[in-house]
C-alpha cells in the first residue's frame, strides 16, 4: 500500500493564516484608515510647508591651512657673543593644537560681529559658520550660508577677513606686551651695565690700575729690572777685574793713574818733561866718554837738576803729590804706551763706578716694585673681577637687545601663519531646504506610521503565538 507524502504548507500560506486570523472585522477597516490617514497627511503637509516656506540657503565652502614648520635665526655680535632665536613648530606640542584655537576664534562672537560689519549685514542675522578640522592634517574646512550664492561667498570672504584681522590684532597685542616687558628687562640690564662701569671707573681712579695689560707690563718691568741687574752686575765685575789687572800690571793705583793723566794733559809739565828727557839723554851719552868733573857733564847735570825742580814744582801745583811720586810719574809718562794704559785704567774705573751706580739704582727700583707687588696683585685680581662683571653685563645687555630684534622678525611665533588653500566657493545649488532630504524624511515617517498600524493590526496573532496558553 503506497503512502502519499503530505506536503507541508508553504511559508506564505502560514503567513496568510496568521494575517487572516488577525484580520479585524469589516467594521474596523474604516477605523484604521481614519486613524492612519491624519498622521500621513500631517507628515506630508509639514514636508510640503517646509519645502514651500523655508528660507532658501546657499552654502559657501573654503579651506584654510596652517604651515607646520618652525623657524630660527642667529646673529653674531662681534667680541660680545651670539644671539639666537628659535621658534618651534606650533604643532610640536602634544597637548595644544593651533587648529582648535583657530576654530574657537572663527566661531567667537567678536569675529562674527566683525565679519557682519565687513559683509554689510546685521550682526544678529549673520550666520554662524560650520567648522570641520580634518584629522592628521593642518586643514580647517569652513562652511557658511547665505540667502544667495553671491552673498554666501561674500559671507565666507568677510569671515576670513575678520578672522585674519583678529589674528593680526592678537599678534600686535602680544608684540606690544612682550616689547614692553622686554624693554623693562633691558632697562634693568642697562642699569646693571652702568653700575658695573661706575664700579670699574672708581676702582681705576683710586688705584691708578687701568687694565690688566698695565699690570702685566708692571710685572714685565720687574722681570726686566732683574735682567738689567744681572747685566749690570756682570758689567761691574768685568770693569773691576779689568781695573785690578791694569793696576797690578802698571803697579799704580787708579788715583795715581788719574793724577798721572793730569800731568800728561798739562802742556807746561809735558814741555818740561820733554826737555828733561832730552837733557837726561845727552847726559847719559856724555857720561860714556867724559868724566864726572868735565864741564859739559857738570853743565848738563845742573840743567837736569833745574828742570827736575821746576817739573816737581809744577806737578805739585797740579796734583799735590810728593817729589818722589812726581818723579816716578814723570818716568812713567815718558812713553805713550804707558800713557794709554793709564787712560784705560782710569776709564775702567769710571765705567766700574757707573756700573755700581746702575746696580744700586736698579736694586732700589726692584725693592720698590717688590714692596708694592702684593698690593698690585690684589688690585689686579679685583680689577679682573670688575672687568669680568662689566663684560658679562654688557654681553647680557647686548644679547637682550639683539634677541629683541630677532624676536620681532617672526610675528607668527604664538599665532601660526594662516594661508587660504581654497577660496570661498560660489555655490551652484541651494543647501537648504533640500528636497531630497525632505522627501526622504517624509517617506521614512510614512513608513514608520504604516509599520505602527500594521503591528496594531497584527497584535492578536502575535500575542497568541507568544502566549499560547493565555
């Protein structure tokens, strides 16, 4: 016996059974329609009113960009130092964002009021812009509305003008306040420089020590004096040795040689000495052939004695020496060679005396310099400190002046430069009211109303399925 399989009802049939069981009675159809129709009519009426009476708005878009690199500058001041100015990138901070600051400035009341005045509109009716910051970029996208394409574009240009004017005002205000603070600081530094200069000048006036070069020259002069003393002592020893050697060789003292030179320089004494030498020579020659009692010899002896007496008298008048000493000088002065040796002896004695005087004077100067050296060293140490303080004060002051000038060269340190990447656009289509959005919203609302009434229509079978034993 063959069994015919029973086909299971299809899903559509099951759904129909559910719907059929939930169908209301014929008298209730009108009630559902009367309840749903007003809601649908209200939705579409509001949509139509929005499209018909909402003010037409056009949206102009523009894009601003902030450069992200920092700048730096350096200036060398001759013999003073270097002034540097480095401005870090505005985006180097992990906690501060210049784009967020600029967004707040774009939406601030003062910017919007200024933009309204630029655009020639009422401050109350000027539209608020929509600001969007593009992630991972330095871009600021701005959208602003207007009743016409031209007006929307003009509103965008006015907003940009007001925004840039606000930035310039903030930069000028910052520059004025910074310059005021810097000038106050520079005034303090200038007072320090003047105080350091006054201390240095007062010290120089009291001590007479003007510079460290002067101290070095004084120390060098003391070393030079020691060198000159050694040279003078060497010369003194040399002259003394020469004088002693000549005195021993000539068997005469320096004083005796000096007096012999006086006799040598006297013409009368030298004339008498020459005649005495001639007669002495003639007497010696006559003694070789004649006897002692010969008349010629006696005459020569008489002349010789008379000349000796005259020569001794003249020498005594010149030198005050005794007869025997004068006669010995006369014998020594006969030759020119011995006379020159006398001159050398006298000259050596004079040079030795000069060298001794030079040594004494140099030693006196050394003693004076040594006595003041300790005080001079202390003064030089104080002078070095005062000069260093003055140079440091001048360097700091000059560096502050140079830094003030270099800071003025970058007005975008705190408020970065803003450039226009995209000019305010001229919209081609209206931004609001949007027909597509309005119709889509009405359709969505209508669908929700239909779904709501459908659920109310099918509530009984749904409850039966969920609560079969209820």
